[in-house]
């Protein structure tokens, strides 16, 4: 099964480029990109089961906690693309990761659940409880997602960090794009996908 | 099903390679050594498990650590109680699957289990080499292993695998013979010893050398054995192979007789354990070999020839790498494995790194830890034996 958001990521990746996936999970996105874009891929992942799954899939994976820093592992500009998929909201220092990732790669691709999605706004603003839904499936007291943000928040941070947004896509829960999403991304986008680089 | 399949033997289960026979290979070409001397001729004792395939591309070399030998898996006799030192990982259906791979393990030069070493007769004098056996390095071992590979009629290894000092041999293989090793599995190793590591080795050596029964290494001629020294060396080694937690879990402060006796006899269980490990080691290991092995460890530093640049040292390597470390290993801590991984990444090599949660210390690399074995098995299963070249190197 190919997720629609992978299709978007895939289109942004140059064939035969060097790709690093931070928080690569079981490596299925990397496998997809190897198959479709013939990239040389490296993943970074902390969870034992996921690391083992990557190795079983024949992928190169480094077992490491993203929060302990990535610039120790990789030389400056050693990748063309670095992907952080559905991970940044779970990090202790997302701003540090964003800066680091664009020191080791030319371009970054970041995907995260949009806190500004209407359902989240209704749950917090009208119903008065923390968002709890398909995109944010954990209760507030037991969630890895400690740094949630909206599209606006993310774009402000990128600006402060001197990062330029090359491209943006928003998708719904089925990870698909639509006209409504394009018109009101911060209201109807359940997940955001950004392509960023350092401002020159 | 035949009756034989139900028979319970010393081999324990159908996951054992069963009864194995050590073999000998004699080499008459002199082997030039790093120390400047050379061995005019030498022999290597080795074991093999599994079958070499028709293409000759499924051979795996296992490199042993400080006190290891060629007997990595299976049993030498039906009556034998303990299998080879890495039986947990080598066998049919095990991570290093002998149904798929032809596994070779040898006793390194300078060893005391059948390969040419201090116990062997020096052809020049007609007496055992003893302390006159030349100092051998990891690179010398790898050169000898390369001769063994050719002796067995193979052009390359599908993988070279080793833990600890064995992992250092794997690194050396990838540098010395880049075209002869497709996959390198480096477990609980380090790119070189730290001052603390060398210090432990030096205490071990001093324990042996200062034993009155050592006789400058010519104890065999005197009909003696430096038992106390070798035992102390082994006891010290064992402390460094275990973690504080592992010792606490295994022994705590448990007393053998249930009460303190205010004396210097064995009282705590940990003392009993160390004494047992020490004394049993004396019966199966040679003191001169122990000295040689610790020196090989101390001298290993492949970056030295490349201006202390490990990245430059590993640049010639063509293998894909799997590096594994264990969280509670303080002898070769995870950080030492990370040094290797960072250098490999910087050199543009394909590498995977797994850090295994374990409280068993350095010894963990010999244990059946589910995640560890899953990683090892997963990596081995992906080794391509079809003969087509892999692509996608960074």
C-alpha cells in the first residue's frame, strides 16, 4: 500500500540522490523511495523493533535517539534530502533538529499533524478538551506528541531559523490533497508536508 | 519420521551443527609479520560448519576474541557437555544459519589450541617457542586468515564476523582485503584500545610475568605453569567483561556459607565465581598465548598508518557493515562502536548500527538476546548469494 503523502514526498526527491530519513520507523518510506527513485538511503531510528524491521528489509539504519543530536553522526552536506516524517512534534528540541538537518542536507522534507485542523480547534475551543482523534490518537497524559504546532507556527519558526519554504502540501486523514485543503490549509489540512532549505 | 530424529544426544537439539572435527592446514610459505620477523612455516587449526555452495560465495569467517578458539559451534564428542563458544548464534536456523552459509572459524596464530603458537616447536631450536614466539598483530592474523581462505579454495567471504578482538579482525579485513569481504559484522569492538583498556591488559600481563613459576616464559621447560598469574589475569578480565549490574544480579553480596567468617577464604559468591573462572582457565589456556593476545589488542590501531584518521583508514573498504554494541559494555562501550560507525558514514560506506539494551556487559555479545539475534539474523538473511552485485552504495 502506498500512502498518498509518500507520493508527494517522492515527487520532491531527485532520482539517485542521497536521502536520510530521521525517525524512519520500519523503513517503508525509504524502501518506497529506493524502489521509485533509486536513492541511496539511510535511516535513523531509536525503537528496537523498528530498527530490526529496517535491517530485515535490507536497509541501512542507525539506532539513535534523534534528541541527542544528528550533527555528530553526519558530515555537513552529506545528503541531498533529509526527511522528518511525523516525528518533529515528538522531539524535545524541534528547532534544533530543523537547523541541524539543513546543515547535513541541501533540502529538508518535514511532515507533521496540523494542530490548526478544524477538528482539533473544535475539540479544544468549543468542547474544551485536548484534541483526541485520528491524527492525534493519544490522550494528553500519554502522548509522544509534546510539541504540536499549526502551519502558521511552523512557518514562523522556519522564518526565524532562516529557512525558506520551497513547497507545501496539506492532506486529509486519507493523506489526499483537495481544492478545499488548498484554499484553507490551516483549517482543513490534517497533515502538513513541507519542503524547506536554507535561505541564501 | 525416522527414529534418529527423536534421538536426544549431546548435540541437544536439531539447531546444533552436531559433532564437528577440527581440521589442520599447513603452510610452508613464510609469513612476514608486522614485528619484522617472519614465521618460516605455520599451521592453522579450524572448523567448518555447513556446506560451501557451487558458486563458492556463501563462506563466512568467524574471528575469535581474546581467549576464544576455532571451536565456535557444535560438540567434539557425544559426551561433551558444553558446545563451542558461539553456539548460540551458529547453527541450522540460527542467526548465522549453517543451512545457508559455510562457516569457518580458526584458532589464530599465537594461539594455544592447535595453531602455531608458543606451545609449538620452533624449527630453529627444536624446542617450544615459548616466549620467543614473535609478537603477532591483528593484521598478521588477517593475513594468515587470508591464506586459509585461499587454502580452502575461496576467493572471498560473504561475511566476516567477530566480537570484541574478533570485531577488530573484521575491521582489519575490510581494510587489508577490501575485495575479499562483502559484509563486515563488527560486534562490541573498538577502533583501538583506550588507555584504560591497555591498563587492564598491563595488570593482567604483570600478574603473569611476575609469577615465580613464569621463568621468563620458559615455564614449560621447567615443568611448571604460572598458575597464579594466569588465574589473576583471568579474574581481572572477568570483572571487566561483566557489568556492575550483572554482577549484582548474579551474585549480590550473597555469602557461600550464609555468614561472614572474618577471614580471607572465599566467602562471597562473587569470589567463588572468579576463583572458579580463574582456575579453570589455567587448565585450558597458555600464559604466553595470553600475553600475545593482549599485546595484539593493545597494538590494534588501523588509523595509525593513516595519520590517525579512521575515516581515511576505512576509505578502501568495500564491504557493507553492521556494527553492534551493548549498553552496559564498559570494556568496549557503545561510544567506541559509534566512533566506527561515524567514520564509516564519513567514508561513504553502507552501514547499519544497533545498540542492544543489555545488562550483561561485554559478555553480552555471546548471549542469546532476542533483539540482538533478530538484528544479526535479519542482516545475514539479506546477504545476497545470487552472485549479482549490490547497488546503492553511498
